[in-house]
């Protein structure tokens, strides 16, 4: 085997320029794949975290069936004490209670239908990025104050500003008439007009009084800080729920099924582009090895006349390709890993990203996510395809006749 390896290594460097060009193509593609896959996974993590932290959270405790039809009567009893109990049970987690309702909101000039969310002002900023989007006024600071936070689009439609009064008219949990006069404490701007037009928040204590909730709510929200460990957290929360209370725990995938679908769709299109890159490299290797075999036809004819079988010659060609592919894998993984690691520490930003990121309350710099999968998956696939590309030149040797091959020049 030592002799075969030395022979394969020697054959590779008969044409060093061609070998380096082919290896360089593999190194470049592997470096690019490591970086792009790492960036892709990092972007997915950023997209998931920012989507979930905007309002949904990573985990929610709800009444059975509420996730499907969200009827106001499907409530979690004693929601504030339950949130406090879970907060004590999981001190490393951010936990907040919420209640949802719908109302007609009116100013002196106009009226619109909106969703009204009752929140705990002390804990909501830890489970949602919405408080950080307040662009005028302030966020809620009293659990029982008659005040409201509305979106910028709704404020424009109602022609109101901070300090103005609004009237809420809706239906309570028991079907009774719910009404309140509230003062605008702050106006948020998420950059999403539909969201800004339809979502309002009031203190949970005020929500309880206006909508006759009797201490109940609709979900307890957990912010885990990331999707890793959510499954274990879900199991722990289910075990920590009070016995005899009919409640369910939903993870982020159940709460936001469209998010996972969007990621899968993006991965499909990205992997299609990666596949084109890998195929181009494979054809480059095929061209290199086919030229190498054709150049050595006379030599192959001589060694076959001396008794060397086509199978052993084919394995020699495959070994040459494997050595070249292994060089591309190692060098590409090292260069791609170093580039990705540096960017994962320092980050990078597209021109103009700062303004857009500030508008959506997102970080201005992106940080690729280095992992074993992102570091090796692309280079390993390239290596396998390069070896597969060498099968045709190797199998072509089985059709080679020694006498005809020795006549070739």
C-alpha cells in the first residue's frame, strides 16, 4: 500500500499546475461552503430568536385548544400567581403572563378594531422586544394604570399622540360589555405597518378589570434566550404545572409553524445553489483525471502487458483523486473555519444595514455560527463527489487493450 500511495502521489505532481488548479477549485468551493452554511445557520438562529422574542416567546402555557381558535373563554386561571410560581421554579428563565382580547378603539375622530394584550409591565420587557421599539413616550410602568401603548400606524390613523385619551369598547370574558378610557403612554414603531396598526398593550391589572377576567389570562410566555434546550424546558414546565389543572405547553415550533416552513424553503433553494457549485467542482475533477488517464494511455498499456490488471490501475486513479480531494477538504475546512471563526467574533455588516437594523430593533452585525456540521458537511460532500467523478476515468481503463494502448502516443 505504501508503494501504491507513493506512486499515486508521484503521478499527481507530474502536472503540478493542473493539480494545484484543481485542488484550488476544491479549496475555494470548500471555503465558500463552510462560510455560507455557517452564515446560513447563523441567520436562521437570528431570524428565529428575533421572531420569537418579538412577541411569541420560545414556550407558552395555554388552555387546551386556545392555540387553534383563541376564544376568550379558554383561559388559564390565576395566571399571575402561576407565572410567579413558574418564575420561582425556573429562575434562569424570563416568564411573563398575558391576556388577549379584542376591542373597538376610538379617538375623537376615528375608530378601529384592534387586538388588546394585557401584559405585566415589570416582566414583559424580558420576554418581548416590543418595549424596546417605543419611539415616543414611554412603556407601561404600572400594572393597574389606565394607559395604553399603540403602534405608529394606528396613531396616524386615529390622529392621536402621546398623552391623548382613547376609548376601548369590547366584550368581556363573561360576554358582558367592557369599556375603558385610557391615556396613550407610548407609541411603538416595529417597521411592520400591519402589526403597528393592529396590536395594542395595556397593563394586565387594567385588562383584568375591563374584561372581567377574574384573575385569569390566556398564556404564560417563556423567553429561553435561544431555541437550544427548549424541548427539555417544555418537559420541565409540564412537570411543574399545578396538579389537577388542565393546561398545555406549546413550544416555538407549534406557536410559529410558518417559521419552520420558511426556513425549510430557504434551505431548499440554498442547497440547490450549493449543489450546482459541487457539481461544477466534480466536473473539474473529472476533466483533470480524464486528461491524466488519456496522457498515460501508453504507460498503462505497458504495465498491463506486464500483468497489472485494469482493476488495480482503476484503484490507482481513484487513490490519486482521493488524495487530491482530501487536500482540498483539509485546506478548505481550515481556511473556511478560520474565516468563519473570525467573523463569528467580529461580525460583519452589509452597507446600509445599520439603519435597517435599528428600525427593526435587530443587531447591525451578523455573526456566522461555527459548528461541526457547517465546518465539515460541505467539504465532505465535495470530497465524495470528486471521488465519484473519478469513477468514469477509472472504469474506462477496463476497456483498454494493452496492444492498442502501447501504440498510443
